[in-house]
């Protein structure tokens, strides 16, 4: 007997609040819907990951610029 993975049901063992048995039967589309609804913050696309890294680098660069400006203002000009 051949099982088509696009139409076959997936059995997930776990507790279901509305069911008296610990078994839940899900279709593949339902499994995909559950996976996307509880998306991990670490599951990013390339564009999303790039945006996060650019934002982090921007914050670091801004902090470095303020630190350099603070040092320059504290040091003053030794010729005056």
C-alpha cells in the first residue's frame, strides 16, 4: 500500500485539552499551519537575517561614534 504524503494523516502523540485521548490526528496542512503559527525567532529568511545584522551593526557603530566623540571632548585641544 502506497501512502501519499500530501494527503496522509500524521499522528502526533501529546495532550489535547479538548480530547479525552492523548492522540491527535493531523493532516499535513494542519502540521504546516501549526509550525508557522509557533514560528521560532531564529527561523529567519536571508533577507530578515540580513536586516537584523545590519540593525545590530548600526547600533554598535553609533555607540562607537558616541564613545569617540566623548573621548575627543574630554581630551580637549592641548594647544589652547
